[in-house]
C-alpha cells in the first residue's frame, strides 16, 4: 500500500500543483499505513500471550497514526520548508515502537524479547528507515553537490531503496516472530495462562 501510494504520487504529481499536493498527502498516508502495520504486526507476535499489552500498544499506535494523519493532511505541514519536520515526525512515530520493545524486555527478559520480535532484523529495519528519512529530510547528497544528482542518486531515490530494504527486514522479522510464536503455542507456561 505504501509503495502504491508513492507510485501514484510520482505518476500524477506533474499534472498540476493542486494534484501534486493531493498526491503528496496520499504518499504520506501510505507511509503512516506502513509504520502502523509494521508496529502492530510485531506487537501481535511479541505479545501473543499477553493480550492486554497487545491491545494497549495497538491503541497507542492507532492514536499516534491518527495524530500523524491530521498533521499530514494540514496544508501548513505540506510545504517544502517543513520537510525536515515531516521527516522528524515520521521518525518519532516509528520509534514509538521502542516503548513496547522495552516493556517486553522488562516482562520477558532481553533474550526472549530478542526472539519474540526478532530484534536483529527490527534493528536493521529501523536503521534503513531512519537513514532514508534523514537523507530525504536533509536532501543529501543534492545539497552537497547541486545539479549532480538530478537524474540518478537523489535523496528521494535513495530513500525509496532504503524503504524497500527496511520492508524486507520487517518481513524477515515477522516471519521469525511467527515461527517463534508457533513453536511456543503449546508450551506448559502458555497453557497455564489459557486455563
């Protein structure tokens, strides 16, 4: 969905300034969808045996997504001079997932939370997304060498490559979390929680 929204933005933004503004908002909403689904999928597997925590953090994620959406749909937020702030806003939203990971670490211990949400791949995912947002927000490398990256190597192109790399890491994390959950569904500790 995120990449489809982005594709629509890139295809239709040349029509007019008003179309560019509308499709830009569609692009941002796609990013919000990506972040929300990424966080909630890991919450689902990370707290598969603690439904209260899953629901709590899922509600927090949805509320943050709503707040982010309100800002994104605001005309003032959609100007060029707000680009670093937009990037920072998305980074803060994405990194709100650190709170459930920390909570899981306290509840289950570092080793188990590492396996529950596949922290190694989540770490790589965060690194790719964060790097992409910073590069896009500060327009690196075109601010360093104006005119040299107009066709290849622009910040926006690098951002998209890093988003795809982050998404692949997230897929791997969710697959690993799924395997971990299903290998523990019949454990004695979990059966005692159900009964």
